[in-house]
C-alpha cells in the first residue's frame, strides 16, 4: 500500500488529524491515532451504519485511563483514500471521546 497523506482538519478552533473514511459505503469523519491498537466507533455510528453492534465479537479493551471498556468487533469494508480493506472495527457504548478510530 502506498503512502496516503491528509492535511489536518480545523475542528473547534484546533487543527486535528481527522480524515474522511467510508465504512460499508457510509462516510464518517475519523480521528487518526497513530498509537492506537484498535479502531473503535460509538454505538451511534453503528446505528447510522445499520450494524447490530452488540452481535460482534466481544473484547475488553483498555483505554487511556487504564480502565476497560466492552467492545464488539465486526469485520467491515473500510475505504481510506483510494484503498479498500476489510478491517476489524469495534463499537462500544462506553467510548468516552468525540471522534472515531482510536
């Protein structure tokens, strides 16, 4: 896969690494965290995508403060730039941040 570059996006008066992604043909804006192990979205995003989030593979994920959140993973079609892959995307009710891809 080749290098894909995006400019930082102005959001709430800050430049942030937020990029457009397509998941199952639905456009979402996602926060890119280069140190993240998993891509996790909110259950609201799952609903918009038409995904029954609670039917995924359950895994407890440790977050920044050291606590664990239950996350349900689904293998979904993800497109970034001109590249498309099937990737495990998690959904959690306990996600405490305001953007996707952690």
